[in-house]
C-alpha cells in the first residue's frame, strides 16, 4: 500500500495525501524529500499534564502521533523546531528508529532557549556543520541573543551533489519582558539574513534550503528581510505550498481560533530548478492536531545525475 500511495503522489493525485503513506524518495531514483515540522514543545514527561517553562509537555500519545505523521510523509531529511533537550532528542531518534525511518545522521543545536531547540535528522551523511547558537544583538538597550540559534549543515546527497540547509525558529508573538516581540523577531531575521549572505558570498552556486517556523506571515518585514531584495543573486524564493484541498495554513492558534501560514521553505537560485512542485506541499493528516499545533511542510527535489558514477 505504501508503494501504491507513493506512486499516486508522483502522478499528482495529491488528494490521497490525507490518507496515504509516503515512502522514501530513494525508492524513485535520485529524488529526495525534505520536510520541516514544528513539533510543539517536544518534551515527553513522565507525568501527563506537567508543564515545562509554563507550557504543557508532550504526552506519549502526542509523540507517537508526531512519528506517525513523519512516517506518512517519509522525508529523507527532516528539520524540526521545538525539540526538547538532548535526552529528549535521543528519545525522539529512538522512536524514529523503531519506526524504521532509516536516519543515519543528525544535528541538534544547543541554544539560549533551554526548552526548545532546532534539530535535523538525515538519511544522507552530514559532511559540514556550521550551526551557531551565540548570536547577540541589542534591543531597547538590552543585550540579547537569538533564542534558538541557527541550524546550519551541509548534506551529501550523492558524491557530486551537496545541499546546504539552514533552519530557524524566530521569536514568537508572546509578550517578552525584554522588549517588543515584533522588534526582537525582526532583529533575529536580520541576523539570519546576514548569515545567509555570508553563505552565498562564499559559495554562490551552492544549493541552499532554508526552513523553519518564522512566526510571521509572508507580508511582514521579517519575512521580506529573510528573502532579500527581489531579483538579486542572493534573493531566496518562497515555495508556495498547499495541501491536497488547496489550504496553505501551517499553524493553528487555539487561543484566538486563528489559522495562519508561518512555516516556510525558501530556496536560492541554485536549488530552485530542482524543486518538484507537484510533489511538494503542506501535509494534510487526519491526526495533525493530535501531533502538533503546526502542520509539516515538505518538498521533493530532483538533483542532477551523479556524474561520479
């Protein structure tokens, strides 16, 4: 059934995304799938309902739902936001291993936020690691740091194709005693753009993928800061992703009953031609809200043939 559902996806019958199970892109030549997913406070606790940093921790049932959603998508590379501490990341990896996901390499970013971290797992080897956690800036005269840092790795897809992946989780809209959350988020976005400019200046032809929860909709200054000046060689393109019925939202804010799109995938000029748009989207699952208050975004890429063979 998994093979059949994957074949349906490849033939653009994306309606089955809400029911089918997708298997690894490795089953179809050189194509591979990347998914970005905010796991909503992945911190499984022994006592249900116990809180961590003022927010509920992940129950075992919710953690199992997260793994089921990931297994249905079957990404070859998975980048996540709101991962817990190092032991909780190890627990998450063991769940993925038990689900036979086949991830061989990983990255976990230790950052100023003690509870929520960026992380990545990959079926391909990580050959370079440039993640940064110590990113200071000043806001309202107060010296602060980017709360979750930036994840930054290079993955070897095959001997002649490497992919640079950068992940971010910008400041939420929740009030902050240090100042304005909107200003903090804009400052973090500015530092992210500087980081991306340094990458592109050093390796302008390196395929670059940026993922994350940016806590802003696409019309806001923070997103425009990240994408850069339109038409410039360093500009990033947003992948316009939707689910099987055309919905684009990725996050549900229960307090105000609001659905919004704040999780994005961006690509540079070198990677844009490799996107298989019809096999990319926002994943629609019947159990999405059992797993997280976010829905994962995913994209399929078709790299050049391995010229080393």
